[in-house]
């Protein structure tokens, strides 16, 4: 991680962003010698698979399979 002062980061923001994008290099931005922020590549959040089972419900039966179906359950048939 490269340390850079805030004034320099402000004057070179386009160049710094291009370097972060192309090389993945990150920068620690300091003001008066104290760390204030980090300029780094943003992480892409993965979209959940809509067809994947819910992790908490995977493999669980949400009803009693031995219980007889009611007339309401059979109404659509």
C-alpha cells in the first residue's frame, strides 16, 4: 500500500483511480501525517443464485409429511 498525502491525492485522483483499476494497487491517504482513508479497488458483491436453496432451510421439511392433506390443500386439483 502506497502512502500519499491528501493534497497530492486530490491533484492526481484520475491517475490514482486508473492505477487502482488497472493494477489493483491501493493507497493510504493521509492528512498531516495521519491516515484518513484508503483508496482501493471496490469489491463486487456476488448476486445470490435465485435457484439455490436457502442455507437455513436446505434439507429441512417445512411440513409434516405424515399429516393428511386438507380439502383446502386439494382445492386446486
